[in-house]
């Protein structure tokens, strides 16, 4: 503040002879004051939340509506299997019937007459029926339901892999945005330090007002990048909340990396986020690169099971053309007992054979339809296998290319850091302009963010490999 008063005093003593220089110095002084104040220092948020990759994966699986839907379908198919298996047991029913007729048969012998029964009649009792032979219809239908159940379980297994992959990729995006804010804050701190140095040099008369204004622009540009990065962080959190099925008690309006809790930044932080470091996550997942493509992936296995499902349905439809044999029996309380008007318990048993003669080609058409569906499932499996394998191999190729790029970016980062340092030293010696210092600083930040982004791309590729490999 003392420096600020000195500038005002010097301006007044100049009797407006050098008013232009005074105005520039006044602007520069305000720049230093506002920068020191942090343009409204960000207030530390009360809520600080730590989120781990493992936690997000498990939450995504536990809260997935898709998995719950598939699990309900699995339960339904299990009951369908039980229903199909019940055909092996005899069916037992309670049969009852009654009736009334106006005329009862009557036989006359001379002056005598005898009625055969009564106007009223009834019969009631348990009856059983058992399928002795049906051309493998029961077994085919049961096996079809078992194949459908197996396919649904494999579909659920594949869905869980995909959900875990989506949770990982959402978490990687969170890490990427957190690291971006961290790197930009480093740029802000550097820009503020250089602005402070330039203002001191300007007060000493060794630097121009233009240099101070360029340095101020550098600070403002970095602050604008930070605001944009925090907006990106909020979006990444929203995506993670949707996939994980929980918001972890976080207000994502204007979040900040927990490492920057004491940073002097504009605006009030809605929450402080702590996550695994990119390097830690990458180290824990590097072994995945050695996996091979899983030719029995749950997705492919599910299509194979669906092929079996249609084949068994085809067999079941074909069995309708075969003869069927049945056994039946029962015990009844009956009235009247023939011509005698009394109730009696009767036992009945019998056997029957049913041979289809004509049905308009119904069973034949159903058999062919299911065979065509089985062929379609087979072709779908081949197409899916080709697509999944291509995705898997592309991810592997990408990781190799990214590993080569990582080595290049590491060298670039070292060179950029050294360039920025030398450029500032050269500027202080008066051999380069501050434009060149600003450019070197920007290139260093871009190089560091490129290195961070490259590692996130590597993690995304590893997540794909893990979901399709074995």
C-alpha cells in the first residue's frame, strides 16, 4: 500500500506534465493490489469428500437399474425352467360334474317298470393324467428355457463388465479435470510471482508499463482457464453421479481439487474433491495390457446360448408331429350307480394315443422359423466377435502408441520447463521481451496438460482391454 501512495504522490508532483505515465502506473499499482488480494480469495468449502476408483465401481454395480432389470429377468426365467420341468410330473385335478334330465330311460316288463337311473346325477373326485411319451417335447422345452436362462446370466455378466468400464472412464474424467485445475493453479502462482517481480522492477524503473500489463494479462488468462476447468470438473462429477447412482453428498456447482484448498482463487468453492492420483491408478492397471482377447466373452457366450435356445425350440415344435401317449386315472363319488339310485365310489383308469394327421403345416413352419432364428444368432455372434476383437486390438495398439508418445511428452515437459526458466532469466537480463516469457509459460502448461491427458487416454484403453480380455 505504501508503494501505491508513492505513485499517487509522484503523479501529483508532476503537475499533470506526465499524466499518461501516471495513469499507467496507477493501473499497474491496482493490478498488484488486486492480484495480492486474489481477486476475491476463494473460501474453503466445508465439505471435503474423498472418492476412490474401487468405491465408484462398486456403487455403479450396486445401483445399476440395468443390472436390476436383468436380475429380475433371470428370476423370471428360473421360474420358467421350473414350469417346464413340471411337465414330467402327472397333473392331478379335482373333477366334478352334475346334471338333470327330464326323461329317464325306463324298461317295462309286463305290469312292472324299472327306470335306469334318476333325473339328477353327479360325479366328483380326483383325476390324474400323465404324459407317457411326447416325442421329446417336454425335454426340448425345458432345455430351451435353460438355454435362455444361461444366456440372460451371461448377458448380466457382460453388462456388469460394461458398467464397471463406464464407471472407470467417468472416474478417469474426474481425475483428468482435477489434475487440470491443479496444473492451471501452478500457472497462476507462477504468473502472480512474475507480476510481483515485474512491478518491483517497474518501480525501480528497469521495466516498462507494457511489461506489467502483459504480466497482468497472463494472470487473468490463467484465472479464466481455472474457471473453465472448474466448470469441466462439475460436468465430470455429474456424469460420475449418474453412473455411480449417488452424489456422495457433493455439491458440484463450483468444485475444487482438495490440494488447492488454500489457493487464492476467485469464487467460493462448493466442495473439495480428493481422488486417486493418475499415476497410482495407472500403476495399478498396467498389468491389464498383457491380457488376450476373450473368445468366450460373456457377450459372445450369451449369443451362443441364444442359438441353443432357438435350436431347442425347433426340436420342441418338431415333436408336435410325433404321436403322444397318455395315462389317466381317477377315483369318483358317483350318483346314480347305473340304474340303482345310490352313490358309489368308482375307480377309473385308461390309456390313450394321439397321432397328428393334419394341422395346416403349423408345426413344420414353427420348426423352420426357430431354425432360422438359430442361424441368425450364430451370424450375430460372428459379427459381434469381429467387432469386439477389433475394439480390443485397437485399444492395445493405442496403448503402445500412447506409451511412445508419453516418452516424447516427458522430454518435451523437461525442455519446456527449462525453456520457461531460461526465457525469464533472459527477460530479466533484457535480451528477450515478456511476450516470449508468456509464450514459454503457456507452452509449458500445455505440455503438462497434454502429458496428463495422454495418461487418461491410456487408462481408458486399459479399461476397454479389461472388459474384453482374459
